[in-house]
């Protein structure tokens, strides 16, 4: 099983009420479960956007995109995204 980290999030009462109503409406039984879903959804959205950009780039060039090259491009992109994220949170 993967190791887990605990995070504490403070929300104003109005946002907490909205979150709990949304959580219940979507069938989540706990705040933890709902937050994990939100984070996974965001990560998947980012991955899908990257895949779309890679496919668009690959289809606009004559140079074939090998699996290794795609993996290298993805790794560089994710490194840049992580660096931007660190800058925003600093």
C-alpha cells in the first residue's frame, strides 16, 4: 500500500457547507474520499491535456514520435509543471 500524507485544509463555513452538500450529492461518505477524488480528477485532467498536446504536436510534424521520445517529452513537461507549481506556492 502506498504511503499516505496528511494535509490540513481550513475552509470558511460557507465553503465547507457547499463542499459537504456537494460531497453528499455525489455519494462520497467522507471528506477524505471527496478530496482524494478532486485531486485525482485534477491529475487526470492535466495528464489528458498533456496527451492531447503531444498528439497534436506529433500529428503536425513529419518526424515520427517514438514511445521513448514521448516518454522523454512527458518527463520534461512534468518537471516544468512541478517547478511552476513550486514557484506558485512559494
